[in-house]
């Protein structure tokens, strides 16, 4: 599994580089607004769902005791949308607000970071 995962990173890296080269050569326009969670993670989830991208973990955390948490791109997208909704509704977070998360580097820290990106 790790060999397949690392092999796909090279392909993904070359796709990202060619995308940015095309932007630099004015072949693609930059979006007016860019949101990593919706523009990148959701796109990768869609490609996985459509079978155009092999299924690999979007997030793979291993704790000090050996416990593991793996989320697919779809799962990370869904969880981050739920967390962003909580931030927006229950916490009244609005686009442009600043947020500070004081947590150790546990999966929830990363989920909250993606949710904050998604919320703007």
C-alpha cells in the first residue's frame, strides 16, 4: 500500500507543477477566490468517487501509542463541512474572522484547520 501511495504522489506533484506552469504562462486564470478545502479537497474527493483517482488516504495520523486514524478525501470533506457548520452556526464564526485552536496535534486539530479554511 505505501508503494502505491508514494507512487501517486509523484503523479499528483507533476499535475500540480504543470497546473502552476500553465498559470504562469497565462494559459489558465487564477480564480478570484480560492478555498483549499472546496477547490482542492472536494475536487480530489470527486475524482476518487468517479474512479478517476485511486483511493488513498487524505489524512493518516499515527499516535504515540500506535493508534491510527485514516480519512479518505470524501470523509475529510464531510467532517470538515460539519465542523465548519458548527463554527458558523453555534460559534457565529464568519468569513474573515480569526480563530485560534489550542489543541495538541491530534486528528481534530487538523480537522478544525480544514474546517476553518472551508469557513473562510
